[in-house]
C-alpha cells in the first residue's frame, strides 16, 4: 500500500512541476490589450457552422457584427439543414447588415464530420473575398466587442498562424458548477497551453469555439480536407497549423459559451462525443487511462481514509496536491477552492463518461453531433 501511495505522490509531483504548470491557468488573453496594433488591419471573414441553434445564433451574430474591428469584416453562417429556423433567426439578428451571408448547408458526404463539413461549405463562401484571416467560431459563442481586435493584434504582433481562445463555459447550474471547471482543468492537463504555445514543442492545442487563422498558412496546411474525419477537430487543426508556423491558445473571459448544461447528462454527452477518440479508439489505451486516473485521482482519498501509517500520510499529501492544483481553475469560475477536495468524485464521473464514449463507439453511435453519428459509422 505504501508503494501505491508513493506512486500517487510521484504522479502529482510530475503534474505540478512537469507539465508546463498548466494548473496555474495563467495562459490567457489579458495581456492582448497591450500588444501593438498592426499598421494595416487584415481583412477577416468569420465562419459559423449552425445546426438547430435558433436559441443562441442571434446573440452570436449580434456580437460578431458589433465588433469594433477597424479592418474589413464579413460573416458567413452555414445553416446546416436546421429544422428550428436557425437561418431566419440569424438574418433577423443582423437586421439587414450586408456583411452577413447565410448559406444553406448540404448533406454531409461520407468521411466528413458534420461540423467540419459545415465549415468547409462556409469556407467556399468566405474564399470569394480572399480574406487575410479566417475566424471559426461556434453558433453558441458570444464575443466581447474587442474580441476580434485582440485576436488579430496577437496574431500580427507575434507572427502566429493560429490564435485560439478557450471560451468561458457557462457555470450556473449545480451540474455545471461541479463538472464544468474540471473539463477546463483536464483539457489543460492533456494539452498544456504553455507547451502548445512554444514553437519547438510537439503539443498542439486549440479550442474550436474560437479559432483565428492566417488564411495563407491554412491553405499551405491543406485546409480542412486532411482532418475531415477528425472528431477532436480543433486539436487536429492545431497540429496541422503548428507544422507551418507558431500557434497560441489561452483562456479568456471575453468569449463566452451560451450553451446551458442543466444536468449531468448533457455534460456526459458533451464529453462522451470525443473521449474515446482522444484514446485513438483503442481498448488498451482505454484500460490504461482508467488505471492511470484511478492512481492519480481515486487512490489518494482512499489511502487517506483507509490506509495506515506512511500510506495514509502520503495519501493525504497527494489529495492536498490535487486540491491545490485545482484551486486556480475553481477561482476563475468564482468557486470555493474547497471544492477541490471533491475532485476525486468529479474525476470518477469523467471516467464513467469516457467508458460511455467507448460503449457508444462500439455500438456505432460514436462522435454524435446534432443527432448524427461520426464518419466512423458511415457505410464502408
């Protein structure tokens, strides 16, 4: 039992000191306001994939058209075969603004994920004006008025071919307060932003809700075609872009998600869509991940409660390290750091979500997006 406790403590030592200090959550866009502005503002076209998003598309469109961006800016919304009036809602929100184009999406071809196919159709419209930059953003994202200005300023000042912001997720319901901060914590643990932002590091991360691209570099990287079947499309795109230039990803309070997760079931579906894909659809990787998470998150409180002597002390130390690491993320959401003591239970929930993701994949229902299974379920 002592050896198990030592292994758990060693794991937390590595997480605290050896993964780019991800847990401090310091990689954010607050310094963007101080960056020098470009001598000439590049033209930008935003592309928004939207299927059955009538509840939020209006707020997204209004926030984008209200940007204080000094350069040429246009907006393309792809109404991806919606049945709830998403396209008309987008047009109504624009109130006749000629910068908006709403394009009706076509059926998804085999081999493409639904979101990427919608983006590809939006790109066909965006390329008509040959913009310098492309902004991919979701239909449930609301941008502060200076969001685009700051994104472009960072890309120009630092020579980044991709700049992405992890939108602030809603954290209002009980399920959100317990589970959503952990989603951000785990994402940064898997993809430390400090490493992703370093040109020489292999890690590449992006958050699909808000991604600004240098169009020329994007075309050199092959566009969306090479990643058309990727379920974790944002990080797949980041890897392609990092091969042609430096990228940057960070947290923000200036871009927020409007999507509500009133219950744990909604969060489970969100996580389960991509969790097994993250493991490469490999059962061995799934088993290894479950064992690793059990060591890191479940063993410390169990040792603290039921261990004896050194094992109990080491279990308490690992549990304290866990709560310490989680505290900065909780503070970003305005939550008490004492919630960090419950991270083992939250991690157990995410383990169950990952198992559910694997089960859905084995049943041919993996990668569900808006009621449509991913390309691995396509015939042939």
